């Protein structure tokens, strides 16, 4: 309660500083708002878009990917040098770069960051078993030794979760998380942190281009309506779209067309899907999973929930990462769903009960759940009963690997711009028993599905590149689509709206806003 009161007072105060004295601003900080909290700023733990957004402003990666998927050096001074056998990567580092605590950036910092992530990182798929060791032959040169050739190096070298951190500052945290602080080399310094509010100021000794603003107040609101109202009443400067319901997105989309706000759009990279627990009955039965998949009317959900702003998808890979927009997952067909359910002795008085969990603080989730539930009542009410349960997102994320949820609505944006960044975290598994994943990424996604064939194809894909690699990855998706551990719903773009006195939000290829490019426009 005290925290909520403090947050309300803080928002009122900064809004007053923004807008007092008529139209003249007192504070030069830009307020960027979304819903929800940031639980951790530790790059080894962070797994939400909101946390990744902030870390991207506080730190730099070795490389970035441009809109064409090409590597652009950041903390590296040039392109990586790869040995003929593709087992050694030599990276020369930028000189005269300093962490926010004054520690020099060098090869030891890279080794410290990578080794720490290998020990405690939660996004295990980023490294997997790819790295054998890291050498530091000189202060500004690092050698990454691989266990086997890898065609997914771009993801390794551009991942925000591998953002270099200060070995000095994190010395006591080499084997544990530091959630409330961050010391990197980025354009901004973290000056204040709570789960709801984070303040960042420009780093005066930054090695590259300086931010175009005097700082950012990153604020989390508790619900969509208050967030939407805050933008319209000019209490905030920028609003992130994943925080509001789709009717409000549509409203802001229309207002932007009328020049009342400025709208920025990312590529369509965010996947929304339903994770099905395949490790126990009833959804261990593939016919029941297939029946559920065929009962989902994506087109109807897109139109009723998102007003057509989100694209229905029968794929877990965004179209921009594939040569063709191939869709392999089951189509909507409620008559076929009924036949499958009858085959398993449901309908005619025997109703399949499916608990569906949705994130209570993600507005679209509840509307997806309600729309699906209503559609089933219209066409399959004598066969299926969808039982809805809203749970706060951070609680869901903590409990996914415990197997608590029979079916749960989630979303995912890849950590880097590649099909693998969607397939691996959803489908990979290190220990499989009878097609049930006992240890691996699919445990953490809540499906517990595993396939030895998929694991073999992942290994094969690491040895090739280009079209042949993409074909292997597409084959992986085909196998998964036939087993249905998930039900893809739609692909979305990230959107952000700014006041007219703020520059238009700009997204990079990974769907992250460049906070440093936001600026106040002279009044």
C-alpha cells in the first residue's frame, strides 16, 4: 500500500514539474510509461521486454544488428575474425571505454560477463553449450573458443543478456543476481531504481554519440486505463503499446492519424501463443491438443480484440525471418475439433474441462481468453469448457517450470533477429523421456514437450548457413506443428506514442525503442 501511495505521489510530482507554469516545462527528463514492474535489471536474469528495453539504454553489446540483419560493431572495434575451422572467434575491442563506475572496459570484462552468464544465466539457450572457453590474449582482444561450429553467432554477439558489466562492481555478485542496480558502458546511468520507477541520466563520459535528451523517467502504471489517461492528460511523454488494451491502441492509432500524437512502430516480431502442458493428462493426449488448436478462431480474435491491428498467425516464427510466409500449425475447424473430441469419448454429456490461465495485467490476454471461451460456447459447448483464471504475469513466469498451468497465454520476442531465437526457447530440451522434456527450455515455457529429432536438427543447423540452415529450422517448426505443444495466436508489432512536443519514437530491428533518440522539441 505504501509503495502504491509513493508511486502516485511521484507521478503527480513529476507531472507537475513537466507541465507547471502554463506550457513551459521545468523538468527536462522525458517520462516513458508502461504497465507492470521490472523485477530485475541483471542481464543474466532479465527476460521481459520492459527490462531488456532499459538494459539496452544502460549498456552496450559487442555488436548490433541493422535492419538488414548485418552486424554493426558497438563495443567491438571491427568485425569478428573467424578461424577456418569455425571454432575460434577473435574480437578486437574498442579502446578508451569506461563503465559507469570508472572501471576500464577490456577483454577481462567480456570474460567476466560471459563466464558469469554461463554460471547463473536464466536464458540458457543464448549460450547453450556453444562456448568452450574465453581467452584474453591482450587487454583489447578476446578469443571465443567454440565447442562446435555455430551458424547462430549473430545472436551470441548481439544479445542484450550478454551486455558487458563492470567486473569491479559485480565482484561480489559473480555467482548471484544483482537485481536493483546496473553498471554498464551505455549512454545512460541508473540513478534510482524501484520495481515501479527507474530514473536514468546521460553518462557524461560515454564513448559514442550522446543522448538527445537530459534523461528518462521510466514509470510503471498498475493498469491500462490509468496509463491511457496519463498520456491523454499529458502526465507522461511516451507510452509503450504492450501496456494498454487494444481498444485504446486503436484509439491512439486514430488520434495519431489526426496528428494529436506521434506513433512509432517496430517490425512484427512479438509472438502471442498458448502454451499447452503436454506432460500430463488431458493435454498429454495429442488429439485433445489438436482439437483445442482447431477450436481457436484467430481471425475472429484479431478482429474482436485487436481491431485487425495484430496479424493472425499459424507460425511461431515471425514472417520477416522466413523466406516465405509458411504456416504449418492447425487451422481453425470446429467441426474437425468436434470429431476429434468424440473420438476421445468427449461430447454427448462428457465435457473436457480446460483451465486457461491468462496474465491479468496484460489487457489483450483476458480478451483473447474471453473471445475463445465465447466461441467455444457457440460451437462446442457440449464438448469443451474453458475455465478462466487471471494471474499477475510475474507470478506466471516464476511458476511456468513447475507445471502448474494446463494452458497459459504468453508472448515472446526473440532475443535476436533470427528464427532460432523463437524455436530454441520454445522447443529445445536437454533431457527427454518419452517425448516429455525433463530439463531444458521447453520446461521454462510451460509445455514440457521434447523431441530427439528436433534436437538432432538443431545440431545440424549449427553446421550450415543461409538457405540450407533456414530449411532445417523450418523442418523443426513442422515437427512441432504436428505435435502441437503450443497454439500460436498472432504476431504483433510494438508501438509507442509520444506527445507532439516529443520526437517520434524509433524502434530498432529487435523491437526496442532508442530512448537516446527521444528529444524535446523546442516550443
